[in-house]
């Protein structure tokens, strides 16, 4: 018999192989709070795991075109997390990505933010992040007809669209310092703007750009895959360490019982 806590510590949650060619070195690592009791936590609504995200980040999260309901990789993860924790899942309306961490930190509205959110030191200073569940990298996206490169984009005549508050926005600011960086509220707005010629490029997470180009933006292309070695985690209030422990335990169970692999295949199987 191993205790649940030992099981958590032994579990490796990196969704290995999900994104071909990405290194899991670099980026940041998460630490499991081993002092927390996974059986004792608070919820904003009893019996429910209340979730927030920015629902314009396919295939991780989007809104179903006909029903308007949230759907995607992270939505499936949230449903399975709830199931493994004996809870119902409760999704709140989409909000801007840069409001997610402050909302979780403030408390009272949602239990978790699950949003393809990279584990960073800055975010870990504000909230707890779960163990990683997806590996990711950045990408530069331009029109299929464009001859721009990372070098030619780093120019005062160029405008680079990003989603505000993201690691892509940060990368663009640091690595394309001569260009104008335009923060928008969603990656979809950014891609539409490149399509219409308003902006020269988008910097965003590679799994999203790859998926979107394949699904609906055949006139765009990825010109650069940037191995940032990011990992996605779930944001939870620092006041609720038992919930972080319970989420980590549920994630570990989902890896060992095959749920995680099934969700990966569902959303990425034929794409990546
Ligand atoms: N991984 C990037 C970050 O953490 C982008 C996440 C955007 N997520 C979203 N649901 N819009 O900054």
C-alpha cells in the first residue's frame, strides 16, 4: 500500500510526447506542496469544481459554435478532474487571460483557472500552480505569402500581434524589441489581424498556431518554432493548498488510468 501522498510525489505528470520536438528543460518547474492535505479544501460552490479560462484558445479551450458551451482539451481535463475528485464541474463565462491569475488570487469566484497557462515564477508568486500537464513552445505566425523572418520582423516598420499578458507577449517584447508589439484580447483576434494584413505576425503558443492553421487559417504559416520549454499548469489560490494537492493527485491518477492519454488523442491525435 502506498499512501496517496507518496503516489503524488512519485508521479511524473509531463504529458510526454504530446508535442513533438519540445524540450522539457528550461522553463519552470513546479513544486508539490507535500504538507497539504488533499482531502481538505474549500470550494466556492459546494460539490462543484468552479472553473475559469479565456475561451478563445483552441484546441485547449473554445466555445462550441452552436451551443456556446466551453469545449476543448482543458475542458475535458476539468471534467475528468471533477470526476476523479467526486465533484461536478461548473464553468463560468470566458474572461480576459490577464484577469485569470488576479481572480484566483482574490478568491471567492472560481476554484481553478485552467487556460493553457504556462507555469512561470511570476505567476507562482501570486497563486499556486499544479504539476505540469502539457509541454508547449512558442511560434511566429505570418501570412503564407510572407517572406518575413524573425530578423526582418524585428524592425520599427513591423507590428506583432500577441494575446495580452501571455508568455508569447513577453517573448515578443524581449526578442523583437524594434517592432511594435500589439496586445489583443485573444489569439483569434491576432490571427484574424494577420490574415487581413493589419499586423505582420503573431507570436503565440505553438500547439495553438499549428492547430488553428490546420483547422481554419490555411493562408497563415508558422515560420519559427521557438523552444521555450514551457509547461502548462492549473492556477489555484495559495489559501487553498489542499485543493492543489487534490488536483495534483487527480492529475496523477489521470496519467496512470489512461484518461490523460485519451484526452491527448482526442484533441491532438490526428493533428500532431
Ligand atoms: N501559455 C501562454 C501563457 O501562459 C498562453 C495562454 C493563453 N491561454 C488562453 N486560454 N488564452 O501565457
